[in-house]
C-alpha cells in the first residue's frame, strides 16, 4: 500500500469482470466494484481495463473505488470487432489460451488456424481442447488434423461427462498461472470451468440438439481462482474471430508455410508465378496442402486490410478532433 501526496491510498487490484463501465476487482481488501477515474481515461492516456488487468486503485470502500492506472500487460488477447471497426480486448495477463472446439459439431480446422494466430499473437501459449469426446465414437481423424495445424503446441481431446483428458490440463492450471478459455458458443467453456471449480458457478446452456448451438449464456468475461491458486477466465462465444495486427501470430501458426519462403529462387518472390518458387513446388508435389496455403493468404490479407483500415480510421478521428477544436475556437471568438 502506498500513500500518495493527496492522501489517496493506492493499492494494486486485479479486474475480475467488466460490466460496461463498472469493474469487479479483487485486491488485498477483498472483492469490490470500481469505476475508472474520469479525465485521463477519457483522453485515452490510459488503456481501458479488461478482465485480468492489474490496476492501481484508490480504495474507497467495497463499491466505490476509483481505478487510477492500468498496469503494463504481460499478454493480451484482442479481436477485431467489425461492427464497431475497432479492437476489442478479451482478456489480459494470462499464460495459456485454451482454444475449445467441440468434436460433435464445431470442429473446423480453418477457424482453429484463426484462433491459433490470435493466440500466438497475444503473448500467451495457445493449447487446443477438442471437447465432448463422449458424443462421438471415433475422432482420430480430427485429432490428427488438429495436431497437424497446432504447430508447436498440444491438442487434448476432453470430455466434461467422462472426465477424459481433464487430468492432463492440470499441468497448466498451476498456482500463479492464468488460463483464458475461448471458442464458439456451446463448446463447453463454462461447463469445463464448473468442473474445475467443483461447483456450478458459470451458468451453462441447453444446447439445441440439431446443431449444438445455443444461446449466449456467458454474457461477460469473468476471472475465477481455483483452490490451488490457478486463475481461469471464461469468455462468451465469439460470433466471429476478426484479425487484428497478427504478423507475429501468423509467423508462428504458419511456421511450416513461411519456412518455404527462404528457399525461393528470388528473395522478393511473391509466390505466384515466379520461377523457382519453393511454395509452388511444395504445392505441386503435395508437401503443402492447398487449403493451408489459401488459409494463410486469407488471414494475411485480412490482417493487412485491418491494419490499413485502422490507420485510416485513426487519421479520420484526428481530423475530426482538429475540426471540432477549430469550430470551438470560432464559437469562442463570436
Ligand atoms: N456431452 C457433453 N456435453 C457437454 C460437455 N461439455 C459441455 N457440454 C454441454 O454443452 C452445452 C454447452 O456448454 P457450455 O459450457 O454452456 O458452453 P459454452 O457456451 O462454451 O460456455 C451444455 O448443455 C453442456 O452441458 C461434454 O464434455 N460432453
Ligand atoms: Mg459459457
């Protein structure tokens, strides 16, 4: 605890949930609610807190604390929100990202590549969980396909019903470690959290039998602490997994693809029609699957578009700010 000049008692808290502009926090004083200090957060001098963020607060009792600063993040997961055209933060300060896909309906290698890219980009380590093994007799093909895509990481088939694979997750759920769960609605994120907590904390959903999709039950992101001190963050299902700045994530997710680039005859090869292109050769001899190459190009293109669009929006925003300033000046003079 630190007392600042103006007699504020500043302590460090962790944000455990975000409800619009109200933040659930946990600190040495216990759990409470806080709001951000107006002014410097509005001016975007401070990064708006998300679930998992450590923040400096002025403790004003259980329900009225003020968040003064957001501390530097060790990792952060974000996606592009295309309806709002801006980056949406999902969680911060985690060590692992559990990417869940259910074997009965949700398994989708291309979407998995997308999640892996976001995962590697975040600064945490993505781990793939193929859920609901009890719902399907044979899943060796999906497992092999997922393992092939999940370069440099692990894939675990699990079931919350039979407990298959759950023991293997313990190596990640260690004291001082934080795991964030992501994946489509209905894949079993909240059910897994309830299993790990040993109680029904997160509400789970009744799934429609035909397509295994349900309503969005988990409406916000919430951080829980397991008995051993491990932390786990539940998230609502994402309708779409839009790419943000993912250059690093692409490099890791598609390490097999990018490995060919150095072998092209020309350094600046575009891998289209140049002679001596290693990618073209790998595609021709079946070493590189065409779907994987297309997936890489698609995500690359999407990321570049997103980046350009962001730059465009920022410029436009700055221009509007300037405009409103000059309008204000004009009004004052009048
Ligand atoms: N058969 C089976 N059903 C599961 C399993 N895990 C979750 N479910 C069911 O799938 C539905 C969606 O689970 P939920 O945890 O709410 O998914 P979320 O949207 O990812 O949080 C619920 O009806 C769960 O009971 C599993 O391992 N096996
Ligand atoms: Mg849920």
